[in-house]
C-alpha cells in the first residue's frame, strides 16, 4: 500500500484520488472538481483507500458539476478517519443523492471525524448506502441552500 504523509494538496481538479493507498497527516484545501460527474472536490476515496488524520477544507464541486462530495466522496470500501472536514461546498447540484461535503456511497466507513461549516444541498454527510458506517462522528453547523433539505446527516438509503 502506497502512503502519502505530511503533505499539502491544493489547487487540484480534484485534489486527490486515493485508491488502495493512504493519505495521512495532511492538509487538503482549495481544490475543485469543476467538470461534469466529478466526485470529491477535495478527495475521492475508493478501492479500500484510507484518508486519516487530515484537514479537508475549502474544497468544492463547481457549478456545472453533477458529482458527489464537495469535500470528500467515498466509495468501494473507502475509509475516512480521525479527520476534520470544514468549509467545503457542493454548489449547482440539485440531485437528491449528490451534493454534501461528505458523500458515503457503498460499503464505506467514516470514523471519528468532525464535519462542520460546510454548504450545499445535503451539506453534512450524505449516506447513499445501507452498508455505509458512520462511527463516533460529529456533524454539526452545516448549511443547506435549499428549503426543507437536511443540513447535517441525510440518509438516502434506509
């Protein structure tokens, strides 16, 4: 497993794609997924990839984007743990299963994270799978830009 440790990832389109590897003790900020169907403005975690002890902030999906997760998109056994996810935005996205700062799709794990001050249709954590695990995670103070939408946890698959 490849490990990237102690780096700053910024100004990417998107920021990072972690597949079967690990990013730890890093800052992921100022990235944008600004093309159609791009997932994870800050980081996309897939293929049992792990992001641990990171700060993920000020990332976004752009206006033309129909992708998931302004801050983080997890799928395919991805793991996000012990991280702070804040000030991310998913804009221009009107799909009910998209948007949010953290999008959990499939058998994924979000463990011991704080998700706060993010903005979007489903601004906090969007759960798109009954097999997603959200464990010991704080999700608060997120802001939605749509009436009657959820601003912290939104479970799309019960």
